[in-house]
């Protein structure tokens, strides 16, 4: 097999895998608070305690994946265009 064919097959496999991930699990963990819903602060003794609510996820702890966002936009455009 040629290297270009192998690279295309690998790219197709990765793309289909990400599409399957977005279909099965459309939400991922918030990157800023790492899924805690708030910023972790430490007191004087070094113990972790919750701080302010995360501004990015607003305490929901989840974010929509980029691929799912693209799918939602495409389906919305299709639905609005066929009315």
C-alpha cells in the first residue's frame, strides 16, 4: 500500500471515531475547571476547598463537544432551509 492511502485511511478512521464519540457522548468535561464546576482554592493549611463558580460552564461541569456543535448547526440550517 502507498503511504498516501494509509494516511487517508487513518484520517478516515480517526474522523469516524470522533463522530461516533460525539454521537454517544455529546458533552465533555469543562476544560477550565476540569469538571469540578468551580475553581479549587487552597486554604492556609493547604487543604483544597471550592472557590468561585466556573464562568465558562456556569457550574454545570460540562461543555458541548466541537463536533456535536457542528452537527447541531448543520441540522438547524437544514431544518430551516427545508421549511
